[in-house]
């Protein structure tokens, strides 16, 4: 047999993929969570091994493992869309406010913007006069630019029936206690009249917190918080 006719021996292949230093430094000892798919180890409180951990671990992962494109191993795919931390927080807030569910936003102002942006151009909103400054600015400078009109009332329990515009008023906005004068509103009375006209009621419960007041129990449809205030110890 001529040399050129000899069989070619294929060298043994190295394990694929080859985990070199960089890969090992990032991934060694950090398998993805089999439940959530988190690819970064969770953070838990240190303590003796015999102690029970009663608080959910904090996930630091921004992305989650997938068995294929668009097939995450757990309920999460990317931190922006959903993640264990936010889901745990939303579940807690919903329970505290006697709600069916809750949504966490990057700020209280983002929550306000989302609610107002859900209204079509030409919609009308009735709000208490004494509202948080950021809310007032959004109502008068941003919402108005999108065709949403806001009428402010210093005595909304008395004025609500007269201020409602048939087929135009879509939302009633309440702060109780208000920021900063701590004005109180009879949520039940306002909600009863609003619901007779098919209008939803939003209550900013930041100043009282769900520990003291649950607006949904008084007829409100949506409750909002700026959680950097009393829920977070007013940081």
C-alpha cells in the first residue's frame, strides 16, 4: 500500500466546549438554578446550617438558562420582563393591599404615567387638588399634551357628581392622606358615585401604607404607592 493510500487517523477530539480560565472564572461552582433558571447564585443570609431560612433568597441574575431559543427552564427568561425578586415583592404587596395582583415599576411616577397613558386622547380625569407635585406636573404638562384633560377639586366628595362628564370622564384620582397637607378623602363615597357612572377610582396610598389603610376595601379599583416612602421606611 502506497503511503498516500494509508488510512488517515483522526486525532481524538478534546471535550467540547473547552472551559478555559475565563469561562471557569465566571461559571465554575455556579450552576443555574433548576427552578428559576437563574444563572447567578442566589444571595441568602449567612448563619449556622441548622437554621431555617424563612426569607426568599435574592436572585442577582439578569438572564436565565434556556433549553432552546425561547424555551427557559423555569418561569423566567430575562430580568427586565420578570424575575424572582420582583415577583416576590409584587406578591407581598398584593397580599398587604388585599389585591388580586400587583405590578412593580421603576418609580411611582412611572406608575402614574402608565395609568394615564392607558387613557385615550379626549379622556377626562377628576383629581383631588392636593396631589404630589410630580403627579400634578404630569397631569398638567404631560397628560394634557396627549389629549387627557384633568379637573382638580379641593372638595371632591362634594363636587364629584357635578364634575363627571358623561362619556368623557374615565378616571377619578385620589390621594388620602394627601401629600403634603394630609387632606383626607371619603374613598367609599367617591367610589360609589364613580362606579354608578362606570368610572374607575385610583387611590395613592403612599402616606398611609397598607398597614393602616386598604383603599380596595373601600371601593377603589387601583392602589398605587411610591415604595421609597413609608413601605421602605421613608428612605
